């Protein structure tokens, strides 16, 4: 029982570290893109939109129902994207940034060892 609790705490800490690092990386990319100006502003909008979902994910990182929470958030954003004819480029970039966060957070939460980057 004790070993299981320690393993769960380690997984939760690893998950929080993942979220914090991804949030920091998105912020860095938003700042770099903003400084370039021009069409890079679309990239800045995309990465700026990730700050709030990452912060919200960190708040719910240890919730028992975090998987269903993250999945619902992803679905809500996905539903906004369904009608491309009625949204602006700015909305598209922002919502795609949000969708990426909720999707990756949900997948990481459900399958923590699924990241194979090599």
C-alpha cells in the first residue's frame, strides 16, 4: 500500500513537471514570435493561448477525475473549431493552441509512457 502511494505521488510530480515545462516552453515561443512581428504574430497568438490551459491543467493535475476534465476541455475547444467559415484567423490560432494543450495533457495523463520522441 505504501509503495503504491509513493509511486502515485511520483507520477503526479512527474506530470506536474511536464505541465510546467510545456507551459514555460510555450511562453518562450510566444515571446520570440511576438518580437519578430509580421506573420509571426499568428504563431505568437497560438502559443499565447496555451498559457491559460496549462495553468488550469496544473490546478487539476492531482484531481481524481482529471482525465475526464481534460477530455471535456478538449472536446469543448474542438466544438468551437467545427465551423471554420465563421471564425477569424486569430480565433483559429488561439483555439488550436488550446486544443493542443488539452489534447496533449489528456493523452499524457491517460498514457504517461506514450511519449516516444526518438
